[in-house]
C-alpha cells in the first residue's frame, strides 16, 4: 500500500458567499463528493449560515469540515476544507480573496456591488483558487491578475469570450462610437 495514495493538492473543498439572509450570492464546490446536487448544496449553505451567523469565531468545525469565514457588511464569505487541512492556510486564502475584492470593488464589498460585478468576483475567486488548489493568497497579486485579464479582453476574438466579456466589449465599442 502506498502511504501517499490519498494525498491531493486540493485544499479548498468549496468557496461560498452568502448574503445577510443566508441566500447564495456566489458558490463554487471543488469536491464532487461534497454535496453533488444543487439541492444538497443549498441545504448545506442554509445550515452553515444558521450555525455561523451569530458566532464570534471565524473558524468552526462543521459537518466534519473545517470552515473559515468572514462577515463583510451584508455578506458572509466562507472557505471550506477537510479536517486535515491547515486552518491558517484556509484563513489566509479567505483574507486574500476578501482583500482582493475590496481592492477591485474600491472597498464596496457588499451584496449589490458583488452582484453588479459578478464577473470580477468570479475572476477573483478563480485567481485565488483553481479546482480546489490554492493559487495565490496575496490580495494585490490577485487583484493585479484580475485587472490584467480584463485589459487583455480587447485582444480576444469575440467568439472566444464569455457572455459577460462579450457584452462588456460590445458596450465599450458602442460607447466609443457614440463619442467619436
């Protein structure tokens, strides 16, 4: 038997952002075994929110998982890992992600601004964690990568852009044509 057979680079099982009522704003589940259906995910999020909304600690053991979270204005940001995961590492990922959002949203990290800038919030999460693997914890590096990706959109053919990117490009071209 190989002693390292169960090791994986995956450190984050899920990243979840809930509003002040416990409704999903943003969620990515990186582990297929962790609540594979949307119904199970929503039930998990509801019970997680109920458990953490009044606690003063930022690290809890919940449903045999380590959960680090941070309340920010009218949002709760959660990063979830296995019980084998280092809580300090999860906490630094949470801090890097929330600080990068604050940089990118000009310190307006609240439900309305996250919803209005969902593409930026998702890019921020993608630059922080990829498939459960922690990529970066430094907020300025994360924010720099997100803004760099945004400036590269002009060079990507419209057929290869996401819907949000294509709409933004079309809007920018429309505004340029109005003022020229």
